[in-house]
């Protein structure tokens, strides 16, 4: 029995290693970074964020403070047995992850769902893919990007489901494994977050479940790469609300590249791969 368990564990580790290598080669992890620069350089995209900034920052600060006050010391005590001197750091990362997840659930469900949709659609309009956006909302005239966005005709981002929350807590114990466990936890979270970032794109394309899954499988490594980068950014306390928007911008930029056929076989734009090579 132990040999079988070991065989399965080794096989899973090899599979994750292979996926990680492919994800790095895809360079899709640069889209969240590109999203930051694009968002900061296009003031018209700030409106959805600024209208929700005060309540979401208050929520983020409250959730993070509560989680550290209530859960940090107990989790650090448990991790002292598994992580040794790294217990304080590992526990902090775990609490940040828990706070981020709780904050994301609450904010995307009750505060910023429509704002993220407007941001995603606004980027697509700015990248001259208005025809795609018109499949999910009315488009008005004018020169202002966000001003062109009319009434939604299709409701976009899916709210968090019990399945997603259960899966998160299933992965949570991985953090009790020093360093490696935390990395594995982030990778697994990223593998889910990547495709979720394109839920609006899939809806605008009017893809059925089979078409969507085929696309996700084809670009699985790229979606994992994007998802890991996005998850890491959204782990930052308070600033996670800003990164939720910049990650949405990055996802929309990627969708625009796909729509224009400006992607490699790995699923990302050629210039991103060039940037990744220069950074190596």
C-alpha cells in the first residue's frame, strides 16, 4: 500500500513539475504585470475602481485585521511542529491567503462584480474588439472608453460556488508542509484562478462547456502561469483590491490578443515571450 501511495505521489509531483515548466515557458505570468502598467496608464479605466474603493478597502482592512487577530497565533503554534523556525513566516502567508480568499469572496459577491465586468469590457473596447463586447452589452457612441459601455445584456462573472470554497480548504493543509507545501498550494490555486479570469471572455464568445474546456485544456500551462501570478498579487493585504482590477485588465489584454490571433502555440503574445527571454 505504501509503495502505491509513493508511486502516486511521485507521479503527481512529476506532472506538476512538467506543468510548471510549461507555464514558465508560456510567459502568461507577464499579463498580470502588463495589466498593472496598462491600468495605470489609462485613466479612463480607473472609474470602476474609484467608485468602489472606499467600501472595498474598508472591507479588506477589516477582514485582514480580524484574521490576524483571531487565527495567526493558533496557526503559528501548529506550524511550529511542521515548519520549525519558518513557522512565523508560513503562518503569516497562510493567514494572508485565507484573508485574501475571504475578502475576494465577499467583495466579488457583494461589491465589485459589475465593476470588474466594466473594466474587462472597457479594455476590450480600448483594444478595438468592440464587436466581441457587443455580444454581452449595448455599445454607445463617443470617445470615452468607459462611456461607450451601455447596459449589460449578459450577466458575467460567476459568483463563488461552494465547490470552489471546499476545494480551497481541501488544499489549505498543504501550507503545513514547509516552503514546498505553500508553493504547491499557490500553484493549485493558480490553476483554478487562470481560467476563472476569462469567464467573461468565454461568455462573450458564447462557448458551450465543451468548447470552453477544450480551450482551457489547450492552454492549460498558460492559464496556470497567469493564475499563479494573479494569486500572488492578490495575496497582498489591502492592495489586493487594486490587483483584482489590474489582473482583470491583464486577462482582458490576453483575451484581446487571442481574439486577434496574436498568440503563439503556448497561447500568449510573441512579445511577451521575448520579454521573458530578456529577463532570463
